[in-house]
C-alpha cells in the first residue's frame, strides 16, 4: 500500500507560479512511476505529466508542455510539479498517483492522493 498526500495548491493570479508536492508513505516511491492528473469542475480527469521511477523519462500534456515540470526525489519519497506561467484554464484539483507502468491513462494508476486545489484568477 502507498499513501499519497498532495500539498502546495492555492489561489494565484495568472502568470504566477506554484509548486505542488506529493509525499508518499507506506512503500518506497522508487518502486513506482508517478503521475499528475487534474480535474476541473464539470470536466473529466485529465493527464498532466508523468515520470518514470528514476526520473529519466518524463511526459507532458500538450497544454502544459514548456510551463510545467515534473520531478521526484526518491530519497525524500516526494514527487513535485513546478507550474509556471499559470493560466485560468489550469484551475483544477490536482492529483498525484502511483503506477507500476506510468502513462497517460488514469486507469493504469493504482494509488491516488486526495487532491489539492489550484485556482488561477485572470
């Protein structure tokens, strides 16, 4: 079992930056690929970014490419999402998730955090 807890969300103005963290407990994070997903009101949950077990491979949704950076510190059992140049359309609840395989499909993830709200005002 892996327990995931996100933090770092908040209310910011367009153009600002935020860094989300996802702290893991229960099992070592290095056993898993990790991903960030988000869900805006009235919309389906969507893929944001993922990273393989050692950080050697990352992938991003086109909507965040060049603005967001996913990273991990396995020694601290923590996943990060650095979000720059935030836009109003980035407003959503952001979730971290752990998977044995990673990828863009949320059904491939086995463990999920409770989510953290990010609100970007224009």
